[in-house]
C-alpha cells in the first residue's frame, strides 16, 4: 500500500492521522481510496465538479504530479505521496472551510522547499 502524508491542517478530517495507507495503481485511485476512508476531506480537496482543486499539490516522492502524468501517475506499493497545504501565498482566495490547499514555492530549489514544507507541515 502507498502512504499518503496528511498535513497538520487536514488531520482533523483523518482522525488525527499524519499518514494514511491507501490502495491504488495511480494517484487518482489512491485519492479515491482516501476519500472513501475520510469523506469529510472531499470538499477540501475537490471542487463541486469533482475535480481536484487547482491549488492542491500532490507529490510522489519529490516530484509534483503536475510534472508527471497528473492523477494518472502510477504508484508502486511503497510509494510516498505528499499532500502539500498552503503555507504562503499562491492561494488566489480559493478555500474550503478555511483550509487552504496550495503552496507557493517561489524560486527556491524544489528539494529544499519540500524538506522545509515537510518539516513545517509534518512535524515528527
């Protein structure tokens, strides 16, 4: 099973879980499994048309799925998927019940930005 890391602001919808084991051959199936397990997450991640909100950023390892195959990005059973929340800017006012789901990485290196985000959003 792949592991999906849940940021602190959304953990109240996953019974406090920081990581959730999800089934799926690709990111779309893993997200569907996440929503099946925790339906109250849906409005925070998807718009009314059932599309992933534009500012929801999902990473498989260190790669943004937008740079891969999008929601069709394949997952192996040991995949680590990270849901990145908004921590600064880049929101354009899009919110669901006050929880923002975007990130503005700016010009910094992706690896260092991900490490920084992970430390801030996923405290050990």
